[in-house]
């Protein structure tokens, strides 16, 4: 399937654009858009609102001429494969995968025929999602936000803002498919710098930093943090 047959989808801030579903709209039931996300609804409320606005701007309104089926894993990545499979069984017209690599990989594994449109912060080529940015191939395409490729820039900015930084703790999630790439993207620029960058890796919320043995117990501590 060629790229132009996919959704033209951008999911940044509150902007989104939708896709032609005219052929599928001939069915007796409304065409279904599957929306798969690895997180919870609350943090993505503004994005979902923008997604609906984008659909409306192209004359697609949920409940009128299209139906959106949401699936939220709420941080439980092990639920994503079954959620993606369920949407495939629902015979969705297109599968929108957001919330990072876990949901993208689950969607890709669930179907090789239903069009998948994703947003991702990791290089989709390195992760094995697509074969090329210009010609992704197969049934999948999307938007790369280039988030993890900015790790070296984040470290450089931290050093510029806090001269003499001595310790940097990085909070990463080992359960994410792009974990190894994130570690590498932090370690390599850190090793190339004169400033040390010991990594303390932990899966969890930002408050997990308080469990770090390097976490400052006094205001005089030299620890500085980068949240991955």
C-alpha cells in the first residue's frame, strides 16, 4: 500500500488531520477508527481534543459518520497486544497508535493489512517500525518527533545552565522497546564530555528519583537531574 493511501496524520499540540474513509463509509455500519495509547486518558486529553478537531475539519464527526474506539493501557504495556488485537477483530478502518514505542510495536505486530498511523519520539527506522522515512513501506506510516535524538542536546543544555555539574541521574523505563537506544543516546555524549554522567536507571514516575541513592538529602548536594 502506497504512502498516499494512508492517513495524513499529524498529532502535535492540538493539531491533527484526518484521512479519507469514503470507501469504507459505504458499509452499513459507521467506519471505526481504532485509537491505541500506552498511557492514561488524562495526560492526553488535549491531544485527543485536537484529534477530534482535526477529524471535524475534514468532515468526520465521532458518532455521526465515524466511530472512534479508544484503548488506554494506563502504563500496563502487557495489555497493549490484546488491545491491538481487539481493535483488529473490530475490523477498524485505520489504527492510530500514540503514546510511544510500546503502542506502535503492539499495533505493528497485530496487523499487516490495516493501515497504521503513529506518533513516536524514537527513530522509527532504528526501532524497526519502518524501513525509510520517505518510503516507510508496508501498512504503516506516521510522525517522528525526534525526541530521543535530542538527548545530547539536553545534556549540553544542562551543563550550560548549571556550570560545574558533577552528577546526572537519568530516569528511563527499561520496559519500553526503545530503552537500549535511550541509554546509548545518553551514554555516548556523556562519555565524549569531560563531565561524568553516571546513570541510575529506574522504571517509574518522576517521584522515583527520590529512591535514587544519589538523590540530594541536603540542599548542598551536587546532584543535578535530567528526566528522560
